[in-house]
C-alpha cells in the first residue's frame, strides 16, 4: 500500500503463479469476477514470482508526468526479471 511519499505508476509484470489444480480450473473456467477474486487472493498470499518480461507502457509514463509534474521520456520502459 502506498504512503504519502509514494506515487502510483501502472506496471505490467510477467511472472509465475503457483496454483493447485482446483485453482487453475477456477482461473480458467470461472466467471470473470470469481477468477479475478481468486487471482487477487493468490497475489496477496505471495503465490506469485515476478520472473518475466515486464514494462511500464509509454501512456502510463505520460500520465505519471501529468499527475506528478515530471518530465520523464515518454516511451515504454522494459524490464526482464
């Protein structure tokens, strides 16, 4: 959770999710809100390992600049975790 000294920026993170067979079934075949709730719960429990291609999209950099009056170069910022 963010504190008063932190700013928000959207980031797409690639990685591995650790699931049981039943959880995988729910993720793949449940209603979207049920699958989303399960995913959120798994992330909160730490059953995710960031280890893939990740990036901050250029439009998110632009929004960050506008929100926080910064001048970062507006381009995709890529990471390989």
